[in-house]
């Protein structure tokens, strides 16, 4: 199906946690990075018996990402200590290579009393091929003057002599059918060193209405323009119904001003076509010969993750 300048073809499901591991739950928020010309490593969020999120990874072929090369179900990072921003769970968001290290940006969870939870973003650095450590115990971007609620799900791009971050910014907590639901949009920050970030206070992708929530931006450059995919949902009936997450697209010429181009990306032959409630958490990656978008289907990654190939219109 041709949408704007791209056609999207669903290659199928990549990984089902219950099929690969007897005790593993969820393969949420697929976060890819090229390890070499042949291997894409996809960081994932699983859940333990306490429903706490942790990070593990799966390696797939860069020429055919539906082919699994290796798996590692061991948690890559420890939870934070009591009172820390990531004491109740961690989820990957962006894997960025710089100076022979992988900067793994992640979202930390902490439970609250007045609202269900708080989300802020942390950083881990690679130490060897499969190990990571936290250089700092606190968040690299947290609650502040411009971010009173949450700042999470970062995606990092290099632009000239600086780095640009697109992230999920908390807007409000709405009471919907007796339950508190979080709303958010996508904002922008800049950095010179990937650690200290300057919040611009500018909305990159805003809500269509006050009940909409927008998250998980992913950005790549194609033919001198920048393209962003993200997911959005309603605050009503979104867990298993018509308000569930869908993937949207926007584009920009300068990485600051974005135009939302279509309301929904609909890939051909989706791997979860029989129950299309949810397409969530897109993550784009360019290999030598291809452009892929990994994403979750229904149930927030409980059913695994799939992959879309992106073809450019000539």
C-alpha cells in the first residue's frame, strides 16, 4: 500500500517470547542497533513475575531481520535502588553508538501514590559486547521547570556538531472511567555530549485532541529530509480496543519544525492482521541495503514484535 513517498511491507513476526523462552514475558519496545554489517541487535523490555520491566536482547540478520541469530534473556541492567527513578522497572528506548561505546538510553519506572507511576529517562553505557553499566544513578532528563510530570522514551540523532533528542513529555493525568490515564506529546532537547541536555520547550508532534497520547519517536534521514515515525493512542478503550496505539509519520527539513503527514501507517500483510487493535513503539534502522521499522503488535508486546520494510518511491 503506497502512502506518501513510501510503501510499507510487513515482513512478519520476528520474535515471540513464549515460543523462545518458557519463563519470559513480553518483547516490548524493540530498540535496534547495527552491531556489524550482518547483525542487528534488538534490545527489548521483558517483565518478571512482579510485572517489573527489564532489558534483554535478540540478534537478527541485517539482510533478513525475521531470522534470529542469537538470544540473551538475561537482564542487562539492575533496577535502581529504593527511591530512585528506575526502582520498579526499566525499558530500552534508543541505542546510539559513539566513541566505540553504545549509549543505551532507557525509561525508568517508579510507582507513585497520587498517580499510578512516574517515568524519567536514564543512560547506560556498554562495557564489552554484552554488558552495560549506569554511569549515573539519577536520570539524565527528569522533572524540572519545563517537565513537571514525565520525560521518557528518548530517541537521539546526531546533527552537525550537536545531538538532538526527541522524547515523550507528560502533559496531564486524566480520569477516564474511574482510572487515571497519562497523556503526552513529543518534545525536543539538544546536547553537546549526550549527557547534559537543554530542553527547548518546543513541541515536535502535538496532540490532535487533549485525550491523545503520543510516544516512541524514531527518526532517520532519507533523501535530504528527516522522517519520524511515532505511535499515538486515545485515552479511552486503548488497551484492547479501537483507541489502541497506531503508527503515525511526520517529516522535517531542519529537525526542529515537523509536519504530521499521515494519521496512520498501514503496512501490507501485517503479522497480526487477524486482530489489528494495536501497532505500537516503532523503531527505524538503516542498514547497508534496507530500511526496517521494528514494532509491537497487540497487547503492548506480549505477543512479540514484528518488522516492516520501507521502500522509497522513485
